[in-house]
C-alpha cells in the first residue's frame, strides 16, 4: 500500500508506504510508488522519512528539500497520569465538538494555523468512531483558542492529533480533559507526535511521562509549506499531513 493525498491545492503528502515481507522483491513497492508519484505529478509533495530510507527519498526520489523541523514520536504503554497537567483555566472552557456551528468555528481556527481549509477532513475526523474531539473556548467571547482530537490507532492505542492551541496552558488543559474522557488513553497509553519547533509540545509529552522513540525528518520536493508552527502541539497524522 501507498497513499499520496492532496492536502491543499498545491501540496500532497505521502505515507502508509509498505509491502508485506512475503511480497517484497517483486517490484510491487516500486509500482505503487510510481503510481502515487504520477498522481502527484508536478505538485509539491512531502513525507516523513524513516531512517533506513532517508537517502533513498532524498537522493533518488527527488525529496531533496529537508525541513529544519523534525517530528518527534513519543509513546507510552502505561496508563496516563494527568496530575501534572493544567487542570483548569479561569478564562477557558472545554466543550465537545458536536454541533455544526462549533465545528465550523474550529475549522476556521484550523485554517488560520495551516493556511488552508481542511473542512472535509476535519468534519470526518470529528465524527470518526472510537474518538473524541474537544475545543477550547474563551469564556467571555466564545472564541476558539484551540482544539484536540484523540482516536485509536490500528493496534487499539490512543493517538493524539491534531492538538492546536494558542498557548501551552490551553494545550495542556485540552489534553487533560480529552484523556479523562477517552478510556484507551487512560488504560493503554498514548502516541503523541509534536514537531520539535514547538517547545510546548515537547514539554507536554514530558509532563505526560511519554518516552521519545523516534525523531523523523521532513522532506519535500519543491518547498516547505508554511504554517503557524507555534500553535502546532501535535500533528494530525504522519501518514497524510505535514501538520
């Protein structure tokens, strides 16, 4: 399998590239890769490079532009302890993203972070089975100041993403509330993937007592997409999006 998804009108992202061991060496991987690259055509494309394939992507597959930012993969198999996280804020309330109006406001907030609209993706994310989604609202003007989604991955472990917030305190409060409402995170641990350009995201992983497993570089074929990286505490998914 291999996925090449257009995340905006001019940027694609490549992920989920794998072939079962018993079928490797038969040209299937190359054929899948070529099909995906034909789909991307001349658009800017990005990916997260696993260490063993880094030189292949960079030197042979034209992903020659390396971002200075890296994705950090934090993980824990133990039940999560939220006692060190921000428990409440006098000017921020946390509410489930359930109503269409609030979803639209969160989608608008998201577009200010990533610089384009992800309406269809986020609407699907908010309704995904075995998931929770919460927004942080300013108590006085009801303005969105951050949001978080937690879901289960293919082995049943909780996975965060996105977690976008105006500041560290809001990000911690969102995670604290989401974890408490999501049993897989409480019982089985968490996968959390911040970019190293957001110190607050790294500090949050440390406060949750997660272990750093990998540091993955980001490569693009034409240019590094812009975003409000200070607000990206945890990316959406490494398989389908640079943010």
